[in-house]
């Protein structure tokens, strides 16, 4: 934390402008041999020279503590030549400014109290978002602490203080804990926790995306549905069985759901060597899929027995969808679609019910979406369950310990408990300049 660090904040590709960030203490002294820093927050043109190179750059100075990291920050806006940027970073290294580790700027911002761990994770998700819904979800977790966390801390803190006082001074001062009133408070919080757990379960799919595999017999309409969900013609559609020889994959957003779609070769026994390779690859796709759509034409009276046998090991994550709903149907139960006509309403309803339940994407804004957050929320609920096993008249030490456990989980959630392993997990996904 004491060493000044630097990193490019823009990709090292040819461009009009490249930005290099420097963060550390007393940067005016560190960079004095190279550049005179301008007034705070005033973009100023400076002429720089080093090792035979000459450059004119816009320089911005953000003095501590009013900066992103809470330290002095200097930003250099250079011409966007990747070689020039590398040589510039080399020279900063000679001045004692080392290259930052991934996420180190944001790690310093967290440790200097400029943001919470929840905001840090939201920033990481914002940078990595690939759909509009993921952008909205990440932005929904930025800013102030979620209201339920602030509310929980406000409700728990006086009881925790009272329990600790009862432990230390109960006999001398006659401090009574008031267990029954505390239990009523916990019942109210119990409902809050389970609402957030429900929202977190849905938000997980919006953050991580849903892996959706399309399987079925040849000419079951897999590629047609694949193209309809993708919003573009990515798979070849013909009346010839076995057209799809390999697994096709595309990421898209459909009906507010971020999807990773897998179009697979028709499942059948075949002697055609290339098609056999495509069929063989389907099993690996089915294992990693979150949901398998078994497409059966509505014109078929029943599903192919051989395919049902292949899908038996994945029974819990198979949804049968009847395709070609615009044709005279033999069976019309379950989701029925006509991809060629754009009629996918029943499939949309089935997917939203399965992954979001009774929630809309908007209702998941600000929910605990990462694996770390969900695990801590589950631990918080489990800790509260320990309290509900207590009985009135139990020693105040036990009550105090239970409340302290809940408080510690809230601190871990927001980042007040700065365990290095937790920080490494979060910051490992950042780029160098962030």
C-alpha cells in the first residue's frame, strides 16, 4: 500500500488517446524529476521527455483523499500508441512506480474507505456485463448500502450492546436482556432475510446468465428456435436431417434473460462420421447446461424413446417444448412454440417462472447476486436459526455470541471484515488499470 503504482486504464490497442493512471502518496515528489503536476482537477498540457522520447500529454492531478483510491492520483492522457505507452510505463518504473496488480487501484479504494466491498463487486460486474440486463443489475448494486443491511445493523446493534452489558454488568447493575422482545425483533428480521434470499436466487441467473441447450431429433426445429432466440440467423436451417454437425454457441439477451444458447446436432444413431462427432459432443453440453430444452414437434404424437433414454440422467433439468405450433398438432400440452412465426410466449413464461419465479428482473435490482454474497446471506439465516433454538432465560453470553455472529457476517458482506482471501477472490477479476 505504501508503494506508488501505475497501469494503463485503457486497452493497449492503437487509438486516439491512451490513459495511464498513477496512485500513491506524495506523487508530486515522486514524479518531480519527470513532470510538474498541475493544479488539482485542471487538465493541463505538459511536454514530457524521457530516454530519447518526446510526448505532449494532458495531465490531471487528484490529490488525496478526494480521489478514487483515497491516495494522490495522476492521470496521463497520451497518444494511443501501444509501444509509446509501454515505454512510458517503463520510465515510471525507473522513478519507483511499479506496475499495479489486477484490481489494485480498487483494492486501495476499498481499504481506504472510498467504497464498500459490495460496491467493488458491483463495479467488477459492471465492467464484465455483456447484456443490458446485466448492466442494469450491476448498476443497481452501486451506491449506498442496501436498505435491508442498514436496517438489520440498526436493529441488531442496540440488542448486541444490551446483551454484552448483561454479560459484563448484569448482576451488579440489574441489566435485563428482554429476550421475548428480542425474539420479536428477530422474527421481523427473519422475513427480511428470506425475501432477500429469494431475490438473490433470481438475481444469480441475471448476473451469471443461463446456459440453455437445445436438443431433439433431426428436424425438430432446434436451429430455427436457436436463430429466433438469438435474434439473428446463426444456424443453417434446411429440411435435410443432420444439417447441424457441431455445437453452435451464442450469448444473447431474450425476454430480459441473459442466455448462452447451445444448438446441438440432432440426437440419432448415424453412420455419417462428421455427424457422429457432433452427436458425441452433445453429452458434454448437456452436463454444463442449466436447462435442456427437449424439442419435440407438435406434429409428433410422442417423443423419441431413444432421446428420452439419453436425457434420463438429466431429468431434473429437462423441459419438453413442442415446436412447430403453427402446424396441426397431435399434442399441445406444455410450452408450445412456433419459432418461424415468432410465437414464443409460452416458452418465455416457462423460463421466467423457472429461473425468476414470481419476480421480475426489475425486482432483482440491488439483490445479493454473487456466489460470495449468497453464501454469506445463507450463513446469516443459519446463524439466526441458532438464535431461534434458544429459550428465554438462557445465559446472556449465548445470546451475545449469536448476535455477534450475525454482526460479523454483515461485516463480511460489506467488506468491513477485510479477510485477504475474500479480497483476492473479488479483485482477481479486475483489469490492471482498475
